[in-house]
């Protein structure tokens, strides 16, 4: 074989080797597997608080078992007709059957046959009767089923898959973070906006389930712990510092980042949908604020200014300074005082002040409040994630942008 033939053969071998490497890379998981034995606990089931109150409606469309501790109270291979559960001190009643136990488990024999207040759920049901809270209705289910439900509840299912997968990773991580933090509680997360929106089986979509499947076991770690992976709808141009909003410790991945991706210009045909959240304005009469402060025992003659204290780069503040004024011919005004932004939003209305990033301008006897964003502003901006996905960024890039410094790992 001459020299030219040797060269051609070497080129062919190299090409075949590189093709093999590329094939392996293409088949490799998107997220690296992390050895769980180094301190990251494997997840169990998640406990989701569905409702708290005086009663709930319960049905099982298949066989079931009802237990209290190690005692089997009822068991049947036939469906359980709809029943009303009412708490009483030290126990509860299912229709007319009185159960003298403050904790009862309802375990269907077939997944998805549990119906609570008209909604279908995975897993089982835990009923807890407490004197201080009434009946606590807790859905106990597999983590991945829960994640699919949260993705469907927190993000439109027609959004790009890269954004849905980022949502799945954030939702899974947040749930595990809360589960460790609330191990001694009766539940890990609530099913509403206080934690994560979860609507059960009826709310799930195929794209939400696929986002959970493609990110199965993927979480965010920081300092070898689950990151409190907060997220919100729209940041308005810059995410918030968690220390300001939640008065928490300084967590580097939640310190706030620039976000050009929730700008309406980055949202294509959906630009009009986000404009009212990206920048917004509300008005509040001075008289309404004076009346609200009076109810709190602070009688003011007038208010000269309302000023955010130490806002971050996104304009988010944890406190406001209220600067009282005085009426003509009256005594001098009271000294300025501070109050939490969240308390002020509660006075004006969370539906009007939809984020903690705003400034107040006095116009006669009315305050004009100009703000940006929707939600607390910490962590991933959901509309920003959509904008990044539209621009061609993948899930890892989206996560890396909104949680810089966090490790993206696959723990199971």
C-alpha cells in the first residue's frame, strides 16, 4: 500500500471514529446523572394540600381501602359512591360513619380513581382533622405525576417544550426543597399559588406529561442542597433578589439577573398579551390610604410621598417609606415611617399592585402607581423562558440564565 493509500485510510478511520463519537453524544442524556450517594436524597412521594376547611366531597371510582394507623376500617372491591367528610374533635365522619381517629388514609386500588371535590387525582388521600385548622385534605402521590400536573397548572401547554421542561425542573426542585423544609408538617406543598398550582389529572396535558418525562429526576442544587427554585410570570426586565423579597439568606442563584426575554418585542404574536404585565399603572386615592392607615391606628392628615427603600436593579423593594404631610394651618406632620411592600400591596389590593416593583407619584389627591412585572419577581421569569425558547435557547440555557451558579443534575 503506497503512502497516498495510507493517508486515505487514516482519514476514513478518523471520520468513522468521529461519527461514532457524535452518535454517542446524540444518544447521551441531556442532563448528566449525579451520584445520589453523595448526599442528595432520593425523592419519595409528595404530600399536596388540596383543601382546608369544614368538609370535602370524596369518591373512588374503583376498589379502595380506608385505614387509620394499622387498622383497616373499610375495604371494598367495588367503587365508593360520593361521600361527605366532616371533621369533629379527635376524628371525622364519612357520611354517617363516625371515625375516632384524627388521621385517615384512603387508598384506591387503581391509580387515578380518586375523586376529591369533583377532581380526579393520582395516588391516595390523607385526611387530617385538626382543632386549629379543621379538615386538611392531602393528596399523596408520586413526584413525577405531581410535576406533570404543576407544569400544566403553571405554564400554557402550547408554549415551546424547552420552556415547559425548564418549568418541570423548577417545579420538581421547589417541591423537594419544600418537602425537606416541611418534613414535620402534615403536607409538603399546597395546591394553589401559595406554593405551586396543581389541579390533578383533569388539568394535565400531553405536553406537560412529556416535559416531566424528558426531565425525569432532574433538579437544581446549590451548595449541595435543593435550591428554592422560585419562579413567577413576568419580571419586567430584571428578576428580583430573593433576600429583598423574602427576607431570606443571600442565595447567589437568586440574586437577580437582567431579562430582555419577557419584553413584548421578544414574544412574537403574543406581544399584546404580555404588554399589560410588562408595564402597568394603577391609581389609589389618598383618602383610601388615609382610611386604611387609620384602621391600623395611625391617623395621618395627608401623605406627601411614598418612596421604595433600597430597590434592587429591577426596582423591587422590600419596604416603603411613607412621608406624611400636614394640612394648611395645622400642626407639623408626623415623622416618616416604613412599612413592608407586601403590606402596602395588601392595602391597595394585590390585583392592582401585581408586583413589588413600582414607584408612586402624587397627582393632586391621587397616587399614580407605575410598575413592572407580574408576581414576586424571584427566580425564573416564565414569559422570559418562553422568549428564550422562541429565540432558540434550550432548557439548560434557560435554567442557567435564571438560576446562575446552580447545578443542573439528574438524581434518578
